[in-house]
C-alpha cells in the first residue's frame, strides 16, 4: 500500500515484491522471457474512481454523438437530403476521441501528475521510437496478412468481407475530405486510443492484479471498437502488439507512433 502523501514517485514505483527484478507484468505473449525482453513499464496506480469517471464520460459522449448523428440523418432524410458522409466521422472524432483526450487531461490533473509523468513521455524517447518503428516493419505485414486471411475465411463461409467505413470514405472523398480523414487517422485517433486502451485500461488492469485480462481484454476491446468483422482479429493482434510496446518501453509515445504510422 502507498500512503496518501507518497506523491507521484511513489505511485509510479516499479518495485514490486515477488517479481524478478522488481518489474511488474509478464512478457509478451504470457510466457517467461529473457531478461533483455522484460518490460520496464512501472506501476501507475491510477485511482479507480478517476478511471471510471473518465471512462463513463467517454462512453456518454460517444453515445450522444452517435445519437445526434442518427437523429440528424433521419431528419435530413425526411426532407430528401442525405447527410454528408464526413459528418459522422467528425462527430466520432469530437465525441469519442476528443472526449478521451479531455477526460485524460482532467484525470491527470486530479492525480496531480503531468503528462510526462503519467505516460512516461520522457522515458528514453529515442529508444522507444526506434523500437516502435523497427518492430513495426515486422508486425505490419503480419497484421495485413492476417487481414487478408480473415477475408478469405469469411468468403469461404459465404460472407463477403467489408472494408472499414473510414477507408470507404477516404476513397470516395475529395482533397479536403481526405485531409480531414488523414488528420483523424494519423494524429487524433492514435493519440486518443493509446491513452485510453494502453495508457489507462492496460495499466489499471495490470496494476490491479489482472495481467492476462490487461493484455487480452484491451486487445480484444481495441479490435471490437472498429466494428468490422474482417478487421477484428488483425486489429486485436495489433492491439496486443501496441500494449507490448508500452510495456516494453514504459513510454506511451512508442504505441502512439506505431499506431499512427500503421494507419
């Protein structure tokens, strides 16, 4: 137990009795690894009430934004007007990803931390980025290959796979629309999703004593939110890889950059 006045340094201590080298966590994928492959991600000890507050705020904002888009589309359809395809993307960007970043800012302030302290942004950034970009050269082709395999499996089962809505929109949009989608896919979405899934959910579950749930649960949830059957397994695997990057480097910049480059 940490005392109430132990401060940020106490909450982020990496010393955990009973774990080799004082490090918490388990090597990817769930088997004892060599010392050189051990993670360096320290305990974060987020207050559960703050994480739940942030999560409920994000969920509510996401629901409201989707409901607002549905109502607007229905109203326009009654007048014989179709809702521009870019509007739902903007609504999701503001309602989901924007709210994640705002809620994270409030959480960090309530925890009396800075973003650097909360997410290890100053922890060997060069090494973290190098590992992210280098490992992505191997992981990205594997993820794309699994996506092709899932598409073939769905066809064999008599179901035609569909592409993600953002990809369809990218193909159909003009220059300004593609620019907006690019900003969303390369800047906003990676930052927000990594803060939520790896920065908060993964560390909260791991620190609470549920390491396998942290690895598997956040990966599966990450795959599920993209709402595409053909992409579910590939993106779940990719989510596990992003968690490994954070666990291995202790710096959230690693999964953010890998996520952005992948997109």
